[in-house]
């Protein structure tokens, strides 16, 4: 795709992202409130089953018109989803013709998302498919690998999405994806095992040119005994760290209730008490500092002090407020890391011991002035 001067405008992905799924008729209101509350990243999707992309676009245009935010300060991402007749229930929920070839489905879906998420009204004329040539989307995420398991279809979809970068799509992401697919789709050229796996799974490098790495992986971050999902998505988070890919987590609250509902006191509850914020906010902040961006779709976004960027700022300011706070921050962050990466639970008592040791160590090494 050709680029234009709009290519120059893009913003860094914020570490807190407002999720617009499952808001129904309240999508516009909550999305607007989220921007008012300070969110600068918005996640949506093009299929009208869980998302209402039209309403998200209206909220964005209102927030820009009301001078709450400028387009270049926003990070907007949406998704291309595979056709699934089981989802329809007689409704027209697709942003493309399901009978069309994949190339056309993706082209129609991208055009529709650009039109729905456009930042202003002035350039829209009669034709529905016409979009402002400077409208852009910061990240277009492939909602999942191909549901029939065909990695060559997934490869094709990613290649097609890449062809829209850098304009009107700045970057491409991939969601609901796990290590075997990632290692096959993006084999390290010098790694025989990756290449053999790719070939076994139908991705012979001679027929499938190397794909550019996605900029973003968006996955569930869950630790639940009844879930089939890998615990805390450890392997994929490591893959992202190794390959320089941004990791976005969803289900942080719903998939890990024990971390924040008070039944298992540890790093999250300790930090929340120290700062005076609620447990979910402490969990989000610690997760961000463990290297993730966090999706949060809370409906209490309009309630002052209950959730969102202002509470996140409060934690960051507290962290910088003195040496004792800095030490507590470190032991809580290390404590959460130990659990999510190594599987070693850290109690509040362990945290207090760790703080004492850290203070002692700093005293001996002259780290603090007393
Ligand atoms: N790629 C994908 O396949 C995929 C799948 C799922 C989700 N997503 C994205 O991720 C976003 C987030 O989804 P999610 O599954 O993580 O769940 P969520 O929509 O963020 O819901 C989290 C739950 O936690 C509650 N909650 C939030 N803040 C709270 C607080 N401070 N105290 C107590 N409860 C609180 C919310 O209730 P309240 O609303 O009452 O606060 C809600 O019931 C979605 O909107 C969507 O954009 C993507």
C-alpha cells in the first residue's frame, strides 16, 4: 500500500489499553468515558458479535471534536476475524462478504474498519466504502490463527495484512496464538528444529516466504485449574521477550481472581494497601512492569478513583516518593514475577522479609543515606 504524510503520525503503544468488548448499547458511552479518564489506547474488533466498531468510532470522533484527545495521541487497534457461520445467529455481523476470497475479505474488512474508526467526518462522501486517505489504524490484529488449523492460511492472512503497512495500517498483530504455531510461522532462520517443525506443519520455506514478525501478540493471561490455557502464557511471553514483540494481556482480572479478591494475600494486596488503591489497579500496574500491556474493559471507567490511568499514575508517583516506597515496589514486583514466571508463591510475610534483606544489603553497600 502506498504511504502518505499520515505515515509519519503514530504513537507509542500505551501500557494500559481500554477494551471495548461486550459493552452493547453502552459501547460509545464507555469508550468516550475511557478517553475522558485518560486512556489513550483503544482495542476493538470488526465483527459485531462482541464488539461495536461503529460506536467506538463515534466515541473517538466525539472525543476528538470535544478536544479531549488528538488523533495522533491515540493508539487504535482493531481485528480481522475469520468467518464462522456458527456465530451469525441470523444476524449480519461480518464486515466483509463471507463468500469472497480471503484477499477480498481482508480488503473489505480493513476498508470498513478505516471508515468506522475514522477520526473526523469531513471527508466522508456518499460512497460507504470511501475513506479519508489519511485515516489510519495503529494496529490490525489477526484475531486468531486459521480455525481449521491451516498454518498456510494463517501465513496468507498475515502476509495480506502486512501489505497494508505502513499506511493505512501502521502495524500488524496476532491474537490467541501459542508456541507451536509461533515457532512454525516465524522460524528462526538458523534454528533447525523451528524449520523442521514449520515444514512438518505445511510451511515449506520454499513456498512460504519469511513473514515479518508481528508487532503485537494479544493473548489471555490466565492461571486457572479448569482452564486449558497455558499458565500465565509463559512460553509466549518468553517468545515475545526474545523476539522484541509487544505482549498484550487480556483476562487479567477474570482469569486470576485469587490474585486480587483478597483470598490469597501477596504482592498485589500488599502493594494496594501500601499505596491506597484497589487490588485490580495494583495488579495491572505490576503486570505492566513485568513487561505486558494490559487490556481492561471495566464499566466503572467513569467512576472517579475506581479504575484507570489516574490510579495508575497514583501508583507510579508513590513508587517515586521515597527510598522505602522504592524498596517496597521492588520486592512486590519481584514477588509477582517469581509467581508468574517461576511458579513460586510469595506471601506478604515473605515480602516483609525480602524488604528487610534488601534494606540490610543497601545499608552495607552504602545504597542509602542514613
Ligand atoms: N483477542 C481476543 O480474543 C480477546 C478476548 C477477550 C478480550 N479481549 C479484549 O480485552 C478486553 C478486556 O477483556 P477481559 O476479558 O480482560 O475482561 P474485562 O472486560 O476487562 O472484564 C473484567 C471484569 O473485571 C471487572 N473489573 C474491572 N475493574 C475492576 C475493579 N477495579 N474492581 C473490580 N472488578 C473490576 C469488570 O467489571 P466492571 O465492568 O463492573 O468493572 C469485569 O467484570 C476486551 O474488552 C477486549 O477488548 C480480546
